C-alpha cells in the first residue's frame, strides 16, 4: 500500500438496514430479503446471522455482480453471490437474468442442486439467445440457525474466507469445489461442503474484482494479498467490530491498492457473522 495513496478521496456508499421477521407458521420456502447488482451498502439480520453487503459496479450504476439474501423458513438463511463475465450494460443484463432464475429455483433445499438447476437453465437460455449469455461464476451458502451449519457450493467462484475467532485468522474454504461456471455445459454436477460456525466466526464472500485489482504499477492484489488485507483491516478496527465498518474499510483497502476509487471491475463483498 503506497503512502502517496493515503490522501486520495474515496467514494462513500450509504448503508441501509433491513431486518428479517419470521413466523413459526410459515412452511419451508425462501423469501428474498434483498437482491441487486447496483451500487449499494446494506446490513441485514438473518436467522442466527448478521449480514453485510457492499457493492461497487465498475463504470456505471449497475454491473455484473449480483448479490442476493433469502430467508428460508424460520431458522434457515441463504446467500448468493454471482459474478457475470465483464462489466457494464452487457454484464448487468446477464445479472438480471440470473436474478430471475434464482426466483425460479430459490426453494431448492440442496445447495449444490440449486447450482445445477441454475446452470442447466442458464446454459439452455444462452443457446436460444441471439446474443449468447456470458459465463457466470457463483458461490451460494445455506445457514441453519438451529445447528449452526453453513453448507456451501461454488461454480468456479473465488473461494470464500472464514475468520475463525478461536484462531484469529482467515482461512480459505472449499478446496476442490471449483467446478464449472454457469453457461459452460448442461449436466454439470456440483459438489458442496459444510462447516459449523462458532461464536466469533465470520464468512467473507467476494467477487474476483477484489483480488484481481491492479496497482498503478500493474501489481495484482491476488487472493493471498486480499486475505492479508482482510486480516490487516480487521486488526486495525477497534472492537467490537461492526460488519458495516469492516466492509467499508476493506473496500477502501482495495481502492487504495488500485490508487483510485474507480475500479477496473465490479467489486462486491458479502460478509456473514454468527449472531450473539
């Protein structure tokens, strides 16, 4: 991080609060709490989780990163982060299409099954489209507030980071789950893994714009550099750390590496933390 970058002006994004209300009478089924591919900063309360989403499209108000948060029954929450190839109008159009497909398959319980259904329909739609749909990477996770289990799967998306409070460090999770992106071929079978969250744990999902950002000299931040930046950012904040403050500070760190608040690619950070 260059000292000359410290005085530059960073773009501020206003944060909005959204609370989830549940009912014991409601059967299993997912209700979208929030979704979008526009510039945004939102904090939400889920079933046993705090969530914070900050998104900065590149070159416009909307981009190719789609984030979505669902409440599924009283104790289950689902999050989705999709990254459509490219940015600007074309990627934004693809993101809106992925959003529509999410609503079609949002009640599929199985995390890997959700990706398989999305992929098959997305690929078939691409074949029928006059302008072929772009490839899209996705990470999705389902959290059970009763068991504290977080089940997740990837479609060629960057691996999430897990902050283990007991170890005071970030770890990459999901080794071997890369799989193929949406739109490559129908019939792809996706794998999933599960972890049990403990008090103080936090999960960080992000689009590849956060790791592929380049400095003015052309140095890429890289996945390892982003992990180190996340650790340094968390360590620099006074406790107890609020997720919104962490998201804002981490985004500013990415922008400082770039040397500008204007980024080359869309960047979205989706952070989850066990409540209580």
